[in-house]
């Protein structure tokens, strides 16, 4: 089954499809409706199983990555250069841990801004960074290596253990890092701590309140904001609202997108990201760059400030 889901995800192009899958589940759960022959409690079980499969898939992809990709290395160089002179924060909707892994491998200290009393990690050195140049990494939709213990409510962050092995091992090796509770045949003790854009508005959870507040604070204090590969979709209205109310009008905005997003003269370009950015931030100075992620950080890695 895992293999089938994996192939289906690759085939369908994960960015688009994942969202659609979860939106159906989220909507149904929210409304306590039936979807086809499934009751909503049954849907919750299926949704959780799917979430675990996605966690497994992303984790495996991260472990198969060679961490030598030029695009990312240019980005890392850029981060290193900039953080030497000014505070730097990254706000991401991504669930994967690629960036954290690149940071660790390239000696960049980061702070997840969890403000959570009860989080615990299997990496003892983490969270004790004393350097002044810590990069804030705010994952507003959670992360594939974050799990909530159903028994003691601790947030467990797995940085060393292979999550894939943890989740799909018949020996039930999965255990809370804090209380050491194990699951049984019926219940998984560790629940993935990640949310979808559809779910975020109905989630009344302190963890996400903290993360979204941290994101708002960083945006309010920013004089420059760079959007990377984000098309500002209308569907992300919660996140759009956060951006709109937090970004000061004096902040300079740079938007890095792909060539295919570029408006064409004489054509109707109203469906393109550029229009959505100009509508949401009418008072800001916005620079658009359509050369893509790789080119942008290649050009900027040496000379930026
Ligand atoms: Zn526990």
C-alpha cells in the first residue's frame, strides 16, 4: 500500500494533489458529514492513516536526498551571508525537514519558535544554541518530525530517529520521548503534528497560535520580505490574512517565481500571482523576479550586503 501511495503521489504531482486529498477529508470532518460510505469517525481514522503515510513518504525522501543540490547550497550561502549582518527569519508552510537538515549539515543554528513548555527532542544539543546569529525557522503548518503524545501531551521532535522506521514497525518501537508510553494494537500513541490550510482555522491549539504569533511578529518587524515560489493562492486565506495584517507598508517585497508565472504583454494576466500580490499589498514596493529559485540565489549569494 505504501508503495502504491508513493507512486500515486509522484505520478499526480504532490503539491497539488496532497492538498485536494486533505481538503476533502478536512471538510467532511469539519461538517461531520459522510463522504461516500464513510462516517466521519471512520474518516478521521483514514485521515490519520494517510497523514502517517505522508509523514513516512516525506521522511524517506529527505533521507534519500544527497544534500549537495546546488539550488539549496546557494540558498544556504545566501542565508549565511545575510545572517552575519542582520536578524533573519524564515516562515514556511512546508512540512518536510530538508531545510533543517541542510542547516545542521552547514552549521547554521536555528530556532523553531515553538514557545512550547513541553517539547522534547531526541537530539540533546538542540535548542541550546548560544550564538547570536540564530535563524528563526517558523513552520506554521507543523512538521513531519513533530509528534504529539496522546498520553502526556508532550510535543516530541525527532531529529535523529528515522521516523519511517518508527511509524511502520510491527514491534511498536514508537514511544513518547517524555513519558515513554507505547501504543497498542488499537491506538497509535504519537499523532503527527501537522495541519493543512483547510484545517488551520478550526484548530484551536496553543502550538499553532504560538507559531502564527511568532510569524506575525517577525513580519511586523521586517524591512524586507522575500517570497520564494509562493503564488499567494486565494485558497490560503488564513495565511493571506496574516500577511496582509502583519507586513508593514514600508517593507520592500521581492517575489521569486518561475518564468511560467510571468505576465505577458497584451494578454489577460489577472489570474497570475503578480496581480494577487499587487492587490494584497497595494502600498508596498514589490519587485518581481521570474528567474526561479536557483537563479535568484545564484545571483544573490555573493554580493548581497
Ligand atoms: Zn508522553
